[in-house]
C-alpha cells in the first residue's frame, strides 16, 4: 500500500510531462503511487504516459474527457490509496527529496497540511525563489488552526494546491468538496474550504517545487475563463456562510475579493477591453469600501506611489484609470 499519492492533472503537455514524471519516479521516498489524470489531451500526452507506465508499475492512468484541472484532481483523489496526497501540475516538477521531507514532517506531529515553498522556473534556465514580499511567512512554525484560513485569504500563504502536502483523511472525514467548473482560482476556493475545517498545519521553510512559467498556461491567457475568479470568490463566500464564519472573516474576505477580482489583475483590467471591463464592473458591484480594510492599508503603503494612484483612479473611474496607467505604468 502506498503511503503517498501523487496526483497529476495533465492536459496537452507532451513537451513537459516526462520531466514531471521523472521527478516523481526518482524521489528518494519510494512508497508512492503516481496517478496521472489525462484530461482529454489531444496531443501525445496520453501516449507518453502510457509508455512510462510500462517502465514503472507505480504509475496509474485515468483517461477522461476534458473538464478542467480541478475535476481532474478530484478524479485522481477518488482512487488515491495513500495516507497523504500531493497535487502536481503536469508541467512542473519536484526536488528529489521533496516527498521524504514532507512525509517525515507530516508524521512528526500528525499534521493535516504541510505547506512548503517553491521556485519559479523559466525557459531560459533561470530558477528564482518565490517572491518573499508577496507570500510573507518566513519561519517554520506550527500554524494555529484559526490562523491558516486567515493567512490563505490574505496571501500570507499562497493558495496553490500544489504547495500543500495534505492528509487524505482530513478531506474525506470532513466531507470537503472539490469546487466544480472553476477554471481560474479553483485552488484558492479549495484551500479556503480546507481552512474552514481548522486543519493542523505546519509551514515548512523549504523550497521543494519547481513552478514552470509557461507562456501558454491558461493563467496567462486573457479569455472568458478569467471571469471564473468571480465564481471562485462567490464559492468561498457560500462556504463561509454555510459554516457560520462569514461575519468573523468579513474583513479577510473583502480583502480576498479585492486582491483576486481587482488588484492582482489590474493589468488585465487595463489591457483588455472586454473581460477587463467585465471584471471591473463585477468588482464595483460588490460595493466594498476597501480603503478602511486593515489588510489593504498594509498592502498599499508598501507599493510605489504610481501604483497607489493608479489603484485609486481605477477604483473611482475605469477610463481615468486606463489613461493614467498607460502614461505612468505601462509605458
């Protein structure tokens, strides 16, 4: 019986999937199963993983129609047999000692989640540690179960599923759902839902994951899928209300909406006349007075003056914000 299930969502990544799988089969920790969910690929992804499965019996393949990354991860989770699960994007890869480090830490004090840090990997071979000014936790520590949700909602901990080593029974015992039909920010929705159930968490100050900055990634394209950020934040609000936590975390939620529906995509709002304007209108509909938010105040004071001005102008008037950004920021 495997101790850890490594779940890969794979869609049209024939140029990257072998490197990802090699990083898993060559882990110093051997007691794993590698579940590859082929999410309706139309290239050679399936053929490549089928050939690799003939070499290593730990590789299991689920072949399904294309529905999206979160649905692919759920399909893999349903058949996972490991005590712990790790979700991996098929164009990324792991440090060779990652699973050994994560498993030993999780078992050390029966943690439900072990968070860890990552590198960004670029086509030119450059490897850069995650931006410490954005995700702010620095030290290794056991996180109070009431703090984890707050940290995810306010960007102290990155919301990515792939940067969390998770006890499988924590998800199943709490009947935690996977969000459905959300193509962007689905990780955020799932992580907040985990946080609502008060997991026992450890933040590990180790860089163990290589996050490939692929220009053709869905997160880098401006399309209708970008509007799924709105679905994700609405899903989180529904989960908070379901568990009677909305009022307790109202300030954190409003900051989350600001960051994920407006602030972190301000370049899209500026550059795209269709979806940018839609995002802007949806943000304005919220009627959130972000200027009194304590997390906003902490964020904005550290930004360059031109970014602060642009944010204010966009908040008040879409066209004025675009004009100012074109003159001062984008040029």
